[in-house]
C-alpha cells in the first residue's frame, strides 16, 4: 500500500522521523581525543580531573609541570568521549626527570583504550605515562614526538596514531551496533542531558520526543479533517 491517502502520509512521515533519528545516533568516530589535566582537581577523581583540550596538540604549548592526556576510543564528539584512565599526577610521572634550565617537563598520560574500541584485529597496548623534556616554546605534539614515536598524522594534520597504534585508520565512522566501550568507573565524560543528543540514561533524545509529538499532532488533525469531510 502506498502513502496516498490523507492519514497515511502523516504516518509515513512519523516513520521517517523515527528512522532518521535512529540514523543520526548511529555513528561514532574512532580517534585519539586530547585532554588537559586540571591540577586543582582531586587527582583521585579522574572524572573531574580531565578537561577536553581547546586546542590541538600541534598548537597547544603546555607549561612546565602540566599533565596532558590522550585517549583512543569511539565517540560522537567531546560530549561523550571517554577520558584517560589513571590518577598519576605530574610529581609521579616526572619523578625521575629533574628540572633543567632552558627546557620544560610535561607529563603525558597515554590511554590506548579498550578492546571494544579497537579496530578489527587490533589489541590495544596497556595505558602508560611518560615525562617529556622539551624546549620552552615546544608544543604538545613535540612532547609526543619525544616519548611516543612513531606518530602518524593524516593529510589534514589529524593525529591518527601514537606509538604506532593503531596501525591503520584515522577518525573513521563506526556503526552503532558496536560493543559498548568498557571503561573503569568514573572515566567517561558525563553526557549533557540538555544538549539534544540524549537524556543521559540511554533513552530517546528530547529532540526525538518533540518530533514524535509534533507528527502525532499532525496525524490527529489529519484524521479529524478526514472525518469532517465525510460528514
């Protein structure tokens, strides 16, 4: 049966809204996210200690004593990106790297993610930390190059691999039916219930519910109009 009658087009529209909404939430991206550690936060609470970086590693210029992190995972964007795991602070990471005039030390937390987020056939290395000693004006990319080679970038300067992981791929889309990321408690970024992406408990988004309500109202109006014409 085709959508030619008065009510059926509205019902078809409802199905289209549901289908489109499902597709909109169906894709994540597999990539390295970049984080700054908040030195003022309680280092035992990793959920609050990490803040998504506002610059890329090629432009960010950390100061001596800063800690920065990288996490490989699948996510839609920064709102649901998994944070680096572990609670090591600068004093711990750089305990064996003394200060030196004319250079700075940057603590790096490298979290290669979980098997759920790994490309097919790949096994993620264990998370590790490193203390990079670099020039005073050096960037985070320089710090990575000092302690985590080989690095791999794409033609748009997107960071694709740290310490050779993963060996292929760069920011590729991943279907929604993939296994959910398995992380330690408190290591994933908290979702914003009002950002239109979800309601925080895995249910439909506010935008989706509003769309369904609007289409349902149209269906009701169309039905009433059809009955009025028959009378």
